[in-house]
C-alpha cells in the first residue's frame, strides 16, 4: 500500500478534504507524530518513538501505516484539511468578503497560536516525493490566493499582482507563528497577528518604477578550497536539504576530490554548522558595523535596508537552511546559533523601540521575527522574488509589519 496521492483538484473548497479516513488509533498516531516531527524534525524521529508516544511498539505502528513517510503525508494533509475547514466556515458566514476574511484569519490565528500547526507545514514538506511536494505547495498558493481574493474585494484599488503579494504576506505571517511566539500567551500572539495582518492588508505598496528590474543575486566562485566547499554546500542544502546531500555531491560541486574534502572539513555536520554560523554572525557583523554612529531614530531604516539587500542577495541562500536544518545540529550548536540570532534581533528591538517606545521588548522582538519570516518567505517564492521593484516592496512591507498601528493603539 502506497501513500495516498495528493490531489489539489479533489474535494470541496480550495484544497478539499485530503486525508484518508482512519480509525481513532491511527488519528492518535498522526497527532503524536506531528508533535514529535515539530519538536525534533522528521529525520530525528523513529517509528519506535512514534509508537512509544501512543503506547505501541514500533512494529504495531505498521498495522496502521506502511511507514514513517506515510504518517508524514497524512499529518500534512490533516493540517491542509484544518485550513480547508476554516475556509468553508468563513464562506458560510453571512457577511461581506472582508468579514469573511477576518473570520478566517481569526480562526487561523487561534489554530496557529494554540495548536502550533505551522512548523510541520513550513519545515517538513521537503521530505515528500517531488509530485507530492509540488501539490503541497499548491495548497499554500491556493490559501494565499483565497486571502488575496478577499483583500481585492475589500480594496478594489489594488492591482492583481499587488493583491497576490499581500495575500501571500498575510498567510506567511500566520505560518510563522511558531517563531513569532517566544514565551507570549496565545491570546497575545493572536493580538499581534491581527494587528500585523490588518497593517499588511491595508498596506500601500509603492508604484513600480519604469526602470525597475527583478533582484537577481550575483554570485562568484570562491578561490579557496574551503570557501568553495561552504559555497557549494550552501547551494545544495538550500535546494535539497541537509540529509539529502552527500559528501560526494558537495565535493563534485566544489570541484575537488572527496579526499581533499576531508582534508578541509571533518564532515557534513561541521559544514552545516559553518554555513549557519557564517550566515547569522555575518548579518550581526554587518548590522553592528552599519549602525556605528547612526542616530537611534534612524537605526530601523538602516536595519531594514541591510536585511532586504542581504535576503535578496547571496545571503538568502542560508534562509531555507536555517529554517529547515538547524534541528539536525547538536543541541549545543543550536543554542549557540540561536544566541547569536537573539543578539541580532536585539538590535532590531532597540531600533523599533527608539521609534515606538510604548512597545514592550517582547512585542518588538515578535514583530521583528514576523518581518524576518514574511520577508524571507517572499524571497524564497520565485514568482514574488522576480517582481520588478521587489526591493522597494519589501522595504515598505517591513515598515508596515514592524510598526502596526493596531498593536500600538492596544498598548
């Protein structure tokens, strides 16, 4: 028995009911596996661990599922079904398209803030087979377009393309809830979500300049062998994921032998650590240097400019690696990297509060993570990245997200 195919055209609504009917025990397995995958990463979880979480032996799990991959498929489809249920509920709600949109978003906020469904959707799709992955991505696009259609109905001034960008940004905001949250109570997370979503929906994007061109990163081949290894590994990890890249793949891309590879680097895990350290500490260094001598009131503009430029440049390659693969490093390395990331975010918190001192540090940090998550998702979407004027769009969206009027008025 193989995993049920993902079919974006079956069933009602923008995604339809996808998950296969299962018994109560199978549903229990899916819930337990979802929590384990979210906490530890798909590759770090065994069938035995999933079984133990529900009081079964590993072999007993196979009575319900052919293997771990099938459990992942069903877990992801269950989350798609949850989203589709919200769409149906919103569309049945008697009101305007704007009222339907907010009913959908408020229910989505409750779902992401209280049940933490976003991690699996964002991080573990890549373990699907190619056709399944493409169809899973189509679900995100459909939900994004659903939001965009509601926004367009409320804002007839928007162009089609601008509506699609704003719809994507709103859905990205909610899919980043797990990184926005910090230690905040779910009810406050939902307040932040709503304030930021309202600001995005009402954002006035800049008119595209006649000479605007897409942001295309310019890369060069490093001269040194060690740098070539890191450069090649970054590209491969970003494209395929850490676990699906072999040492000989990296060596071939770096134009060296496997023997030379091991003369330069002890192993693949050390490369992953170096790539992520280079990324987060590099951004911290750039911002620290750029902020030297800058008036605190101007610091936020400097930070936005640097982040947008780097995200659209070669640094953008490390974004999916950080999002998906940091969980495959030893805990001590993860802690050190997250500490460096907190130092980077602290610069943003100080800059935001220099403009809006009434914001708490926790709220400023949450807004920073929201902006970084949304901007990075946009950069990873080929059609949005290719928009002429995307640099100006991202800068405008960043200010919209980082200073949402609704949150300020609520204190």
